[in-house]
C-alpha cells in the first residue's frame, strides 16, 4: 500500500491513546495542531488520512471521530477502510500528457474542465497511450472492439473522429489523438 500516514489533527487525546497502545500499525502516525504544519504534511502526499474530532470543510481525506468512546478495533477498521478507499481512488486516476483520466467516473480532466467519456473512448485512449508508435485501425478493431481484423468496418475511424471532436470542443485540443499514415497515436 505504500507509506500511509495517519495525521491526527487537533485531537491530542486520541493521539495519546494510540501512542500508549503502541500497536504495530501499518501506517505512520503524526500529531498536528498547526494548520501550517498540516499543509506541509499533505502538500505533495496523496497517501494520508486526517483523523479529527470535527469536520474541517477545506480538507479532503478526512475521517471524523465524534462519538467517543469507540472500541479500538472499530477505529482501526474505519481507518483501514478509509485507506483502502483512498488507494482505490488513487489507482483509478491516470495521467496522460497534461490530462487526468478518472477511470471510475470516466472523465477526462484538465484544471476545472471535465469531459465525460464512454467506456469505449476510455479503452481507446488507454490502448493508444500504451504505445509510442501509431496503432493501426486493424489492431484497434481487434484489441479494443474485439472485431476480426479482416472485417470491413469504419467503426474505429468513426469513434476516433467523434472522440477527437469531443476533445476539441471541451479542451480546444485538436492534437491529443493524431492521425498518422498507418494509424492513430496520442501525441
């Protein structure tokens, strides 16, 4: 799972209890009272969870424990579930060029602009992104559409034409998928 960090924010009592138990946690525990230190800890880190006794509206990856007492195993279960959800969400995002592809929501994002894609469009982008060379129409038919390569169809060309048009309209990018002499490629 990587280096998971549990940041206990302004909840000294819970931090003291966890330190006293000294269990072999699968995560590092930090106690933070300052917002500046919290910001430094989370700045370039996706694998953290903030545990607090109240909701802080400007924070993501936050677990609020506002009903105490709580059984330690119940608390650890909640923490582990949050880390698993976070890992699932982190694995669902791919960076392709300057775009983020969210596989869960099937969105293509850049900044605050978002484009909803179909499953075939996602699969096409993913397949094209795995290669540094152009991919032929026959290969796309076979690998993405599961068609026989000797079938005469313009499905791939039509889908890519529509996908390029959507990307152009949403992001003003006519160069994301380029048409090469022998197929298509993500630039």
